[in-house]
C-alpha cells in the first residue's frame, strides 16, 4: 500500500543511513536547533524526562562515545557529524520509584522531534541501540535514576534510502496498523 503524497516530505525522505559523508560538519547553531527542538516536545505532565550527551566528530566527547559502540554501529556511526546519546529519567532520585510511567514514550517523542528538525536543516539521522550501555553510563557518570536508551547519529547520508542493504524497510499496511476507523465515504 503506497504512502499518500500528502505525507510531509521530511517524513517521506527520512531513512536511517548506513553510510555518512565523513567530511560533513555540524555547527554549534545547528546542534542548538536540534537540542531545542527536543526540548519543545510534549511530555506527560511536562515532566521532560530526557537528557542528551552530544559528541561532534573529532571532539573529546565524541571520542568517549565511539569507544563503546558495538562492532555493527562502529562501521558507520563515527563518520556522522554528531552522535547524540539519548537518556531517559526512569526513577526518582535515590529510590526505585518510577519517575514517570511515560519516560521512554516521552524520550522517543523528543528524539523524533529532533530527527525531523534535523531533516528540515539538511541532516539525516540514524537512531540505534548497538553500543555497550553500561560502559557509556560509567564513562559519563550517569546517575542511577537515568538510563541511556539509544543514540542518534546525525549527518549527511552518503546514499539514498534502500540503496544500502540493512534491515528490511518494508512497512506494515495502513489497514494492518489501523484497528478501528470509519471512513467518511463509508458512513451510512
Ligand atoms: C529504538 C531503535 C533502535 C535501533 N537500533 C538500531 C541498531 O542498533 N542498529 C541499526 O543499524 N539500526 C537501528 N535502528 C534503526 C532501525 O533499524 C530502522 O529505523 C528501521 O529498520 C526502519 O528503517 P528506516 O529508519 O530507514 O526507515 C534502531 C531504531 C530504533 C528506533
């Protein structure tokens, strides 16, 4: 089932590149816009259970991130312009009580918002989980009420969607994901 043409071009164009242009840089101002877009995402009770660690290719933070990538992501992520580590606040300080039932949901929205902001200023994004979570948490002294959930590599894709074989990019049909709906033209 094809995607209707009204879907926003940034949403249609978005894909997770397996190769990034190794010379592409991101400026401080561009990185600021990504972080600000994430900050503007909605969250349960405005709890904002997110935090980020950003390492630009060539800087000290980047070096501390890339040493903990898994073999699979180490093949492509270091060439991206910046790697952003995505953290969720999972519990209250010094307690095992859950901070917010929606912490991961909210972090996901912030990362999605950041991803679309990146596309709107010409950067592609690949979110991933292939890294040693405990090692990165130790590297940055992440407090125990926070959890590193994913990372996002932002840069300029060196290939078009589908050009490099990775996981299948097939999507489930619209009907398969829409469990109940009445179309206007079906109403009696
Ligand atoms: C939570 C999450 C974890 C992911 N982990 C990885 C990963 O470890 N390695 C990888 O190459 N891609 C990873 N991806 C990217 C997905 O494989 C990709 O989004 C999916 O196959 C759809 O392809 P597309 O983004 O190009 O449309 C991850 C994506 C998400 C949202």
